[in-house]
C-alpha cells in the first residue's frame, strides 16, 4: 500500500490543475480573497502547492510535521498580520481547501485507494492543519501584539478591511469591533469622501462611534449614523451610504467612488440612490433597475398622486404646465413638489435631482 500512496503522491505533487481547482474553490467561498491583487494571489497558489505536496509526503512516508514547518507558518502568520489579512479568513481558507482536496483525490483515485488510505490522508491533513493553525496563530498574535498599542492604526485597518471586502463574514467584522471596544449597530453609515479630502472633514457631522481611514487617497468614515444637513454644512464633497451591513460595504464603497468620480462637480453630497443610478447607467454587472428605483423612490412609491406629478414634471417646465396637464391647481402642484422633495431628499426643480428621479422612475420594470 505505501507504493500505491507514493504513486498517487507523484501524480498529484505539483499538479497545476489541482492547484487551480483549490484556488477557484477558495475564491468562490471566501469573499475576502476576491480582492487580493495578482502578487497576493500568486502567494496563495504557492502556499496551496506547498501544503498539498507536504501533506502527501507525510501521508506516503508516515512521518509528521517538523519544527521547521511550524516556524515557516509562524512567519506566514506574522506577514499576514502586518498586511492586515484577518486570521479568521486565512484559517477558513485551509478548511475550505481541505474539503476540496479530499473530494478531488477521491474522485480521481477512488478506485486504487482503499477506505483506510483515504482515512489516513484525512487524518494527516487534519493533524497538519491543527499544528499549522497553531503556528499561524502564534505568528499572527506576536506580530499583532506589536501594533495593538496603536489603536488608531488598528481601527484604520478595520475600516479598510470592511470596505475592501477582507472579512470572511459579518461575524468576523463584529468580533474585531468587540476587540477594539467599538459598539456599531448591524446597519450603519459609511461616508466616502472626494479623494484628497481629509477623513475628519465630516467627523463633526456624524455620531459616535466614528471610525475613519484613508484608502489610496480616499477618506472613509464609518459611523452609526450621520446628520445629512450637518454634512451639507461641512461643504465637503462626499457620498453618504446609510443603513448598510458589513457584507454590503465593499460594493457600496466601489459605487460611491464611481459616483464621486462621475457625478456633476457642482453637487456636494450624494447618497445610495445617486450611486445606484450611476451604476445602472454605467452598465455595471451588479447594477439592478428595480433596486435603483426602490432606493430612490421608496418614500413615495405608494403615493400615486406624487408619482403622477413627478411623471408630469419630466415633460413640463413649470408648475402651471403640470397643473394644466393634470387638471389641478398650480398651488397643488407646488405642494406636491415640496412633498416629493421632503420625502425623497431630491428637489425636482434641480437638474441633477430631476435626472436621478427620472432614471429611477424609468428603470422600474
């Protein structure tokens, strides 16, 4: 049987197809890996190859991991702590890879390997995973302790990880909040500033707790809620994204950056509706007409008279013309315009607001 195991090891060792299979599974299962750059992804591939080859060697020879192997992973853990990749995400990637690896071996070599062979392979992988996880944790914690005294830096990393999608799930984000002693509601507000604007430019307009960071020149503030009127008074161009969860943050961050880059320069403060409409117009893969419509028009969706007035405003230039079209008094139209403005936060008498309202109205299926 050792000969059979060695033959299997020789066929799998360095197998590029297996490496890419495990890579694809990790990318599909763990959102945090989808935002890694090309260099980081190649590091992941190299680690996959090393893990597979080492486990197969241990399985074929009946040996165990060495202290040198453990030291290697202490070093990996320290590097991951410094580059801000959460430990929970890394450890989950090994669990995901283990399941996919066992399935691959069973499918390809199920006829030549016995149940005992597969059981031993599983045991070897789990034993290796257990020891290497401890080593990763030791290296990660040692490096983390050296920077934990700088709380501002830790919070900045947390904000960056949030909006760049580096958390495996909402629970991981919540755990890091607890570690830092930050009490943030499940649905919170993210303010993305015009590149170059300091993140603290809007801090007086947001509620505590408020975390902030600068990501490639773009200031980001995460808070429980923001006072939109106060944000306007700050005079800083930004996009205020209210009522979003940790899993949604990366998408909204991308949309907000695109919104600030493309929307009219004479407008200061944008919101989710602006970002959704621009995503729709840009043909983004994650754009959705119904979501754009509901985001912008939710407050008046059930008020037919306001929608009727809004539709008339798209083709008429004045309250008098709208009134004649609808058969109502001009004062009624002016009242309805004020209601639309109050409920949606958009004044149909302003070109950009009218444009967003019209796009949202027309996009509804």
